[in-house]
C-alpha cells in the first residue's frame, strides 16, 4: 500500500517570499500524485496533479510541483506567496481513486506573515 | 455549476444518539467518496460508491457507521450510537468517473461534535 509523508507540520513565510512544501511517498510503481489545498472552513480544492509525462506540473493559483522519481518526492512550489495562500496543504498519492490505494498525507499548515 | 454540497454544516449531538449526514454530489458524477478528518489529522477514507453500490466499505471504522446512496446521486452517512471519538469533520467528494486519477471534488464538510 502507498504511504505519504509531509515532513513539515507547519511552515511560516513572509508575503512575497518563495515557498516549497515537501511531499515524499512510498509506492512500488509510478503513482498518481496530487496536491490539494484546504482553506479554513472549506473543502479541499485540487491545485494540480501528475500522471505521466513532463515531471514539472503547473497548477492553479501560480503553484507548480515537480515529480522526482529518484527521490520519491513531489514537492509543491510557489515563487511568491500571497496572504491568501494561508491554508492547509495536502499531498495525495494513489494507484486508484479510493480506499487503501489512495492516500492523503497528514498536511502542512502554511501561515503567511504580512 | 453547483459544487458538492453537504448538510448540515455543523452538528452537535449527545453521546449515544444517531446522526445522519447528507451529501449532494455534482450532477452527473457517478463516483462518491466519504472521508473523515479528525483534528490535526489527514483524511481518512471511509467508503466509496460507484453509482448506488459500494464496492469498498473497508474504511468504515465500526458497524455503527453505514452509508447509502440512492438514485446515483444523494448519499447519507449514518452514525449510530455516537461516541465522542466520532467528533470530526466528515467530507464528501465526487468524481465524474472512477478511473484512476479522476479528480475528486470536495464539499465543505460537516463538522460533528459529540458531547
């Protein structure tokens, strides 16, 4: 079964600074990889996903993520953070859509300083 | 168009009572998922529906939890004899199909508090 780790429970950055959120996974083959964002009191919104092809994936809100097979990582990046980016970010990994084959990481909470 | 909706948005109940949580998926979405998000935790998969059938109930934590889906649309998650450890946010998601990697669209969740 897959597993996902997000090593950083909480990250604080200043507005305008760059951001990188880490995601590492354990899976035998190339999985499907996702990043979701959850704003306070909201459901999860998909930022981007990777299936195959170009390992650098562009998403919404200026986010991008890079799949690195050798490091089993799928880190999320943004060059310049906005105050509205403060939220909880979840990495998800799966070979299927549900159950034990689709796993969310524990999340990273992002705080943005003015 | 309308997204996934859930009701109620908040529910406070007493230990031992039954609760019903409702999910209205996006129209035309055949797959529906329930998750539980406890404080400070990630998402825990509960159950998946394809149409009205539930091929995977493996995530339901106990026999106090059940779910059904009617007409390939609305789904209800029922928790019987609620316990304090059931307190969590219950999230519903739907996807157009169930092919691997289909994007899941999430509702805002129902926040359940068991006193």
